C-alpha cells in the first residue's frame, strides 16, 4: 500500500509540473485534482500560476529572457511590477509583467499568470501552483485622458476600461434610418473625445480585464463619463458587469440618440456576427442594411482610411497586427478571425503584438 501511495504521489507531482508550453490536454484537464488553494494569502488574491518557456519576444516588444524576473498575464498592464508571494514557502519576489498569457487550455482552467524560469526560481516554485498577488482595493487616478476607443482611455500611462458600459468597436459599422452604413465605432470614440477629451478626469479603478486594462468608473467635472456615453446613445449598458446604466439606456433608446438613431449589432456580438445575429435599434431597415450589419466577420476593405492596421487572432487567442509597410500586409486577406485597428495603441490595448514580417 505504501509503495502504491508513493507511486500515486509521484504521478501527481509529474502531472502538475507540466508547463503551458508542454502540457497535454489530459494533464491540464486533471490539474485541479492535485493543485489546491492554501488559504494563506490574507487580504491578497490567491490565483493559479504556472511556468512558461515558449516564445522569443514578449508582448511588450522585449526579447524573451527566460532567466529574468518577468511574467505573462492578462490581469495587469504591461510594465507593471507585482509583488508575488509563494504561500507554500513564504518567499516574495517583485516580478514585472512584460508579456500576455496564458492562452489555450491553461487559461480556460483558470491560470492567471505564467512565470519565466527565473521568476519561478526566485519564488521557489517548481510546478503549477497557487500564488498570492496583491489585493485590488480601489485606487484613484487623475489626469488628462488619451481616448483610445469608445470605452477605453489612457491616463498617466495606465489604460482604463470604462466599467459597466460597452461601446462599439472602432471598426464597427451601423446603419442609419435610410439603411446607409456609417462608422459608428469611430463616431463613439470621437464623441467621447469631444465631450471629455480636454477635461481632467478622476477615475476609481479596481481589477483588470483580460487585456490588462484597469477597470474604472470615471468622472470629469463631477459628471459621470459612463452615464453620459450611455445616455447619449454612444454605448450600451453592460448588464453582465453592472445594471447601473440599464435605465439610462432606455432613455437613449426612446430618444433614438446616437446608435439608436438607426440599427446596429450589440458591440459584444459584433466580432462573431453571422446571419442569425440579433439586430437592435430601428424596428425595420432595408434588406441591404441587413447585409451590411451581418456581413463577413471582417470586411475586405477598411471601414475608414484611418483604420488600416490588419489584426489576426490565433486559435489560442494570440493577436498580431500588421502595418501597411510590413511585407505580409498586402497578402493578408481580411475575413473571419481578423479585424481592422485604427492605431497601434488600440491594437496593443487589445493585447496584439507587431508582426516581425
């Protein structure tokens, strides 16, 4: 019986030592049988972490240094230094997030951060396990905003996703009451910049989204930015995150403000739209408008002369963007799994890295 127990323990240890780059599906499917929370993180967050050894360049543009004290995560803005503690041995290390990850199976199973071998050695971490990250008490950020899209700004180098609302993608097309397409995503961005772009903002931020953006509730001169965007019809209430702007959205809909002046697809549905995707807004639109709204997942032509960067998304979620000067740009045909970006900053905010070709 003792020999059998040792054999099981060894098998379990071998299983949880698998890193994202080498773990097979069977191993990751059973990892939660052998890796458990310790409950020793106090006010901090206890998250599942693993090791990674793949890639030659990070999402920040830096060469990959496997011996460096760095990590890949979707939870923090690139460049953020995080104090990580190993609850098993009490060892703490300051580790800088310079890459995006994890992807694929580990991410689906809850892995929040991937450490390089150097970072893992610092922590005394030898396999997939839970680690302690700092808690996420709300903090206040103030300054002049750089508007990236209809629900994303940058203040003092920190990218902030406006919480509780969902604005159209910058490459999104809507139709007016006559059935004519127009670039509503760019309009939402421009209206946000026109209303608040020259005013100082104050944002209370807590937590991050999968792209590493801080989640924030912001105001300018005591006026709620999120509430104004929804009330003016340039964004929808993001019910999955908060019901705070649900009544405000009804006001915009009744007044046919902004997006509601015609027909459109909810931003959350735009990227994966098909012939069955629900169209909202105007009660009836010409048949040609349906083709515009439910067209291919990424139009062959750029929606605007401003939005000319091509982005591609891999099966594991990796995103690469191509600028017009890149060698493969002209050969890259747009369609499913691709999208147009309007700026390098927007592409990088979406977690994309520049093509090397």
